[in-house]
C-alpha cells in the first residue's frame, strides 16, 4: 500500500508540475518530451517565443536521466537507499524551481536567462522522477506518461468485458486499477495546478514541493516496514 501511495503522489506531481510549467513558462512541458517536440514545431512556424527553452529541454532531460541512473547504480552498489536519496534530490530540484519561479517570474519571454534557469530546474526535477520510476518503481505505471496508461487501461477493460481467462482477468483487473489510479492522480494534479496557478501564480509550486516531501517520507516508511 505504501508503494502505491508513493506512485499516486508522484503521478499527482507529474500532472501538477507539467501544467504549472506550461502555464508559467510559455508552453514549456517540464515532464513531457513529446509535448515539447510539438510546441517547438508550433513555435518555429508561428514565430512565437520559447523556442530556445523547448530546444534545450530535450538534451537537458537526457543528461539528467543518465546522471540519475548512474547515481542510482552507484548508491545501490554502496548499499545506500538509492530511491530515498533520489526522491530527496528531486525535492531539492522542485524547491529550486519554486524559489526561482517566485523570485524571477512571471516570464513574458521564456527564453530570457532567468526563465531558462527556472525552466531547467523544473525539467531536471521531472527527469529525475521519470528515471526513478522506470528503474526503482518499474512495476508501477508511469507517473508522467498518460497516453500509455490510457491505452493499457482501455485494452484491459476490453479484455475484462470479453470474459477472458480467469487468471488473465485477475491480472488485467489488478493492472487496470493501477492504471486508472495513475490517470486520476495525474488529472487531479493538472486540475489543481490550473486552479492554483490562476489564483496564486508561481506560488502554487509550493504544492509539489510538499507532495514531493510526502512521497519521500512514505518511501522511507515503506522501506522500514519491508525490513521487518
């Protein structure tokens, strides 16, 4: 249950940070590489601002994912709590994102140096989350990629409606529950981010910092329980 709670919080944060970043940084997706490809194309066609931020977000994302993976491997070899420490690192990046956004925002031009620095902090935080989920929480649904989750949820629903083999049905039902939970948590994060951003602007980014701390604490509790 603790593990499920951790991934639920990560999904919420995925939706929240991506939405708040998109609203405050002129269409920059902090967790959605595909979205940045699309919006970069639109920026080039329409000549709008934000092209530099969207162009640099991809190599930054790649580098942070690689560094996170190497750090996780090194921590594991040293018998250190890799997941706990990486989640703590993500919280530090989210806090940096929040502080920079409040200090320098709003950003009418997301290619300005302060906006780029702020956006890079958000992208780095979400890159860490993506890498952590893939490696250390591989059995859980992705916390930022809802297209795949939605596709799998539909496939499992169809199989259950077709009265498939009982063993397969049990597997599909359990997986469907995890997928739906991830989708709902992500969607909730998006909705809450939109409402709070409209009300408080970048101050809304304090929410994912708090949620990130909660996910790290829950992971610590889960690890402690698992050892007994």
